[in-house]
């Protein structure tokens, strides 16, 4: 129970990596603010945590919307009295299309959710971490935009992921004097439902040939990673075992991003 007495905000907690992380942190004793824009999903996450003996509160908000995010963080702190850990995980793949096909509205939506959403999450959470005199932030970036640049049409998505790593490194310095650590995780192919929420359009026009060896995830022979494996990494980074790690992107991809 290495997170006993801690309070964690997990965004995108209704499914996939966010849900797995919320369950993992709760298992280690943290009280969880499980946030999603889909109320039915996040309430299931909270119910599962409570069935396992943990504590959690459901927070419903779109991370790109200022007032709902302000209220969500306020509600979490009101429920548990403090905030120590932030897992800024929520995001979308959005539309993947050639740059001259991708519309301004599609660009703005991806930037708004992934980048503005990360900003708003931290903007409202950081004052409470300062009040707690320390804490840990983990941001979910990606191999795209940080090591991998061959995902055809993923310019908007990759731009947000590169920016999230820059944000983590900037804030690691800014917040170090407050004993707040900031790191980024960069997953590769993880078995989640996020591809179901991705739109591809005319991506062949943006594709550049890349030759992969048999099985494009070397460590597992092509098998995708799991949300639970990512949750274990998040637990490490927010725990005292990572007390001297900040400003660091960690790729969790089985070597996938080293191929091209």
C-alpha cells in the first residue's frame, strides 16, 4: 500500500489505460478522482474500485472545457481533502488525414482535447499539489511525435504528443522547487479501444513506405502491450521509488519505436 493517504486524479478513467491506472493506484491505497466525459463509464470504474475496498469519486467533465475541469478538481479536493498525484491521461487520436485534407475544425478538436485539456488539468491541479508541498504528475504522450513519424496523416495528434513531452520537461523545472515531479509516458501499440475512436481519411496520400521486420513489436513478436503494463509504469513514476526522476519521457512500446 505504497500510496496510502495519497489522493490521485486520473483523467480518461472510464476505459483503457486510464481505467487500469485508476484501479492500480487504488489498489496501492490512493483515493481516486476518476474523471471522464462519459458518466456511465467512469461510474463503472468507481464501482469496481469500491468493490475492491478502495475509495473513489466519479468526476464528469470534458478536459478541454474550463469550467467543468475547474469544478471537477474542486469536487475531488472537497471529497478527499487534498491532491497529491495527477495522471493526465485523457486524449483522442482524432482524424488522421493529409495536411491539406485535414480541416481546421478537426485540427482544433485534437489540439483542444489533447493539449488544452492537459493544460487545464494541470492548471487547476497544480495549486493543490503545491499546497500539499509536493506531488507527482504523469502525462500520457505517445511514440508518435517523439520517436515515430511514419503514422500517415497523424500530424495533429503527433504535434500534441510532442508538445506534451515539452510541457513535462518545462514543468519539471518550474515545479521542482515545490517538490513536484513531472514525467511523461510514451506508449506504443497498447490494446485499448482508442483505435475505434479514430478516423482515417485518404491516409495513403500521406504514407511513406516503411519496412518492418516480422512482428513490429520486437519484444513480444508483434503482440500489443496491455493497459495494466502501462498502469504499472504509472504506479512506479508516482511512487517514492521514482523520487529522483523528473522531466523524463519513458517509452513503453516493446521496442516498437526503435524500428523506424
